[in-house]
C-alpha cells in the first residue's frame, strides 16, 4: 500500500512540476543503472524542489536523507517516512543526537541491499550560487559502510547536476544531468579519492561560475541571453563571447496575466512571502501552494461556469487561467 501511495504521489507531483516549470530538460538517462545499489549524489540549489525533481525523473523511487529538525512532530515523521525520507542529525541539532545517525545509516544499508537508491545532497545545505560547494563525507561513509556490512554488493555513485534558469520563478527552465556512475571499488582508506572523483564529476555536470566577479558574470550571462542551465553554453560564452543558443528576450506581460487569472494562488503567495526567511524556499512555497490549491480553484471556476449566473465569466476565467499558466515563461533570475 505504501508503494502504491508513493507512486501516485510521484505521478501527481511530476504533472504539477511540468505545470510549474516551462521546461524540464533531462540529459544522460542512459547513465542510470539498473539492479545495482545506487547512491545518488547531487548538488543542492533549490530547497524541496530538488528532491521532488529527482524523485519524479529518475525512475529509481529513491529514498532521501533530510535534516532531522523536520521530523520532530510524530505525524510529520510518519508522513515523511511514507514519501521515503530519513532523518540526518547534525551538530546544530545537539551533539547527543549524532549517535542516532547510526539508525539512519542502518536503514539506508537495507534500502541499498535491495538494489534501491539513496539520494544525498553532499554539499550539506542549499544555495542559489551557481557553483559547487565543498562536499561532506556522508556519502563515502555510506558507501564504505555498506561494503563493510555486505561485501558481496557492488554499489555505485551516480552524480547528478541540477541547474535552474531562475530559482525562484515559475515558468522557468530546469536541467537535470545524470553523469556516468562511479564504482566504489577502492578500500575505505582511499575515501578522499572517491570524494575527489565525485566532486570532479559534479563540476563537469553543472554551471560553475567562478567566485571572482560572480555577480557581474551572472549579469553578463543574463543580458546576453545565455542559457543559465547549460554548462556548455555558459563556458562557450565566457571563453569566446558568442551565444550558441540564445534563450531570447522574455515579455513579462504573459507572466502578469497568469498572476491575474490565477490571483487566489498568487495572492496566497504574497501573503506567505513575508514569513519566508530563507529565499531559497520561495519556489518551494509557490509550488506547494499551486500543488494543493490549483485543482480546487479550477473546480470552483468550473462550478461558476456550469451552475451559476456567472457562467460565462467563470468559463472565461477558467480558460484564461489554464492558457496563461501554459504560456507562462519567465526571464532568467
């Protein structure tokens, strides 16, 4: 029953993600292994949106390691476990809680023993900065711990790069790039070698803008209509000044119309916006509002169209809400 509920949720979320984003580009699907224990290591730029994209576009039904602070409520803990999330305790959660990570690692070993998949955002936190931050050692500990407990298994690391044209806006583009798998075939004493291999792989998959003159470089890329999700296009522009595949200038009228005809949803976001302390969660909240309330709103308009004196107005608003949502296309950042 849990697997069925999880599958239905993933299908609904996938449909909603394709409504929220203008385009989701998936590259390197041929690199996704089958019938192997997979530790999927990804960069982390967009809060809850990142795991939702990986859960719905990998065909691996992965489990996720998530900060333990969100598991404090018993009901929430059960709900998160239902959608395949496991808690990770950090020093900021209290030194005494660190020992509880052993249970989480034991749980991941059982997932991997059955040729399952566990996702780790190895940077340890999210950030909208378009480069790779230092990787934590959690995924190497998991890989070598699994080998120690089940020596017959042959786990692999699957590096995945996530890139966004505009982290906090709907109607933007996403690029998911799966790299070649990295076998865990060295002794645990060479964990540093594995970390460096994964770091090198991730850097080859994502846009990596140097820290020096970072803001000025991003502004140049946007002004010249360079695709901020494409590592190749960004590197070509920075090296030669040419734009291989310009994304084109975006007219903001369509986005404004979308907000008008979907105003109850947009209005709720405006109300919530002031309480979102971490701006990286902006896209997460916008998506969750749309995911939970868009269907009721559209059914309300349908009811107006079919069963009230405002029929023509209700039908007009319903059609324009759908059309403007479908046509919504946002500029980069």
